[in-house]
């Protein structure tokens, strides 16, 4: 199982660290192609406006929608 952690803003490093300690294979996600092969995705809490703007900048909005459907 591979779990992605959206690494645009927030405590993504802490989320990855905890998952790694639990034996979960993780991957940081910053670009659309990094969603491929994931079994799940964690979107860390934080400033949603900033996350939204960065998702637009990196072309992640539609790929995230598709991943979630």
C-alpha cells in the first residue's frame, strides 16, 4: 500500500513521519503525475486558501478531483 501526502503546505512532513513509523509506504505529492499508483491520499489541514491557490498553480485541481472519484 502506498499513501500519498499532499505536500503543498502544512505539516505534510509530520504526516509522512507518522505513517512511516506505522510501516506505511508514503510519497510526497506536489505534481499531478505523483498521484499515479497511490492507494490513498492525505491532505493535511491548514490554510485552505493557500492550498487551493497552490493546487491551481501546480495543475492539481482536476487530477485531485479525478483521484477522489
